[in-house]
């Protein structure tokens, strides 16, 4: 921090705050003057918050503004001239925007946030902001139907986020247990109105989503003013947290006409906490009635089947073949005997034909046999085991072996005569 030396300051005083020491300090007035000069350089700033304190004293408006999202507050003052111009609707609890500028009073060292202008944030403007957020998140696809997770048919444990000892909590628990007495809850209490709603409900969603025993999460709040129902549950941080859950989420905020942005990102929107109870568990009485009806229908179906089968058996038993079963055997026996007779006749005929064919083949084979040729008076003459076909193959005095039809004999050649006539020449 640097500052020019006042007329009464000694030239030996340090020019920079970092150069001061225990031996060479700044006067307190110099520090206060420097602080005032730096603080007054801050430009007037518009801020938004909720008035948690508002009182008028000597015409001045002494107020405390609280942040809308985090636990942080700041005292502000509107001097009488400005306080007289403020909207009369600005009271404790109002949501406002204020043009503030810090002021440092050097005499006492007090920092004051001075209000130069303050305006109430109307419900119309707030709802317009909600609709702008709704459109922006819809364009991102956070409300797409394919992102919706189906609710479990029968949840093992129901996560419930609601106000402590609230009517909404009692409504959900009472109606769930009336429908399904065995249902169990994991209840997490969170703020249901005020600036802490977004932060506390988002933290509760994280906690229940990390619990593997919880199969469905319900955020429940009863009805109320628009700024109590729609605005807190349209917080962007809360909505984005809900969009990242892996556990199915049911939004049961306010009444049918109320529709915070949380309704759009939830997997199921219930018009009221009671409606949520009717949709997260089945009605045990209805289910038992359905089971009883199913058992009756099954018994009737079995009885009809037994009756039909009994009638079919009776029809079968009334047939003649069932009255005298031996008739079927006798009929089939006659058919078998007839078939055997036809088979035997056919087989005998085939044997006769085969026998005739064999006889014919034997006769043909015999007619071609060399023995038949010998039987007709022919003989086979061999010399040295070689059949003679020409007189040129034998000489006078050669020993011959002669095969006749009924034996074999030996002979000696005494003469050779060639009876082959010479063929005429061309």
C-alpha cells in the first residue's frame, strides 16, 4: 500500500506498507486514510439477496442482506435521503437487488455498505428467470425422455428427503405404509424453504444416491407460496445434481399447479406427496386381490382341462375297438396271414423262374463246353503238351497224345500228309 506523505508526517516515514517496522511504523491516521482511499475506489455494485433484517432509525434504513445460496450475510444501510425513495414493499424477508458502495469511516475505523438504490425482485421476474433456466437445461437435454429411469416395482428401501416433522413426510410415510406395510424408509431432513434449500437438498441427494440399499429417492414438500415452492426447487445447482443421480428420483413438490424445474429433471413427477406414495409402491390389498383372482382363474382353467380330457377319454372308451379290444387283434391277424400267403406265393414264383433261368444258362454253358465237341467224335491231339493245329508242327516218328471224349491214348506218327489246298493268287 503506497500513499503520499501528509504535511504533518515526517519525511523519514516508509512510503510502502511493507517497509514499516516496529522501529519505524506508520501513524494510525495514515493507515486509515489509505484504507479509505482504496475502498472509495470500489465502484458501486448491484448485488442480490434476501433481507433478513430491516429497521428504520432516525429515518435511516438499517438492513442485513443474506446470500441466496450460501450462509453469508452483510449489513447495509440506506441513509435517510435514499431510504425515503425505497419501495414500500421492501420489508424483512423480501428478495431484493441493491446498488451498494463500501464506505470507510476513518474516525472509528468502521466499514459500512451504503445503499444507493434498492429494488424488490418481483415474482414475475423470478418466474421469468425460472423459465429461462428451464429452457436452457432443456436444450442441454437434461429433460430428455431417454434419460428417465424406470421406478422399481417394489423398492427395497425408500429414500425420503423432506422437512423435519413436516406434513409431507407424514403423508408419504402414512400412505406408503397403508399400501405396502413392509416398506422401509431412509429419511434425510433438509431445509424446505429459504436460501439453504438448494445446498441441503443437493447434499441429501448425494447421500442417498451413494447408499446401495436405497432403490428410489423422493423429495417431498407441501404446498406454499410460489417463492417458497417453485424458486428454491428451481436452483440450477440442485437440478444438475438431480440429473447426475443413478437412483430413480421422484419429485413431489407442492400441488398439481406448482412445477419447479426439479419436476422436469426427475424421473417421475408426482402432483403431491400423497400421489408420490401411490406411485412408488403397489397396493398390497390390490395385489392380494389380484393373486386371489388369479388362483380362482387357474383353478377354473385346470377344472376345464380335466373336464375336457375326461370327455375325450369317455369317447375313446365308447368306441367298439375299446369295447372288444380282441377285434383289433383278430383283424390284424387275418391281414398278416393274407400278407404271408402273398409273400410265400410270390417267393415260390420267383424261385421257379430262377430255376428255369438257371437251367437255360446251364444248357447254354454245356453247349459251349469242349467236352461236347469231344462227344461229337472230335479229338484233341497234343505233342509235348502242345495242341497241334497243323501237320507242319509234327514229323514222322513223333509221339502224340490224343484226348477223346472218354479217355486218352498215345500214338506214333507214321506219315504226314498236308491236305491244305493252295489258295489262288491275286
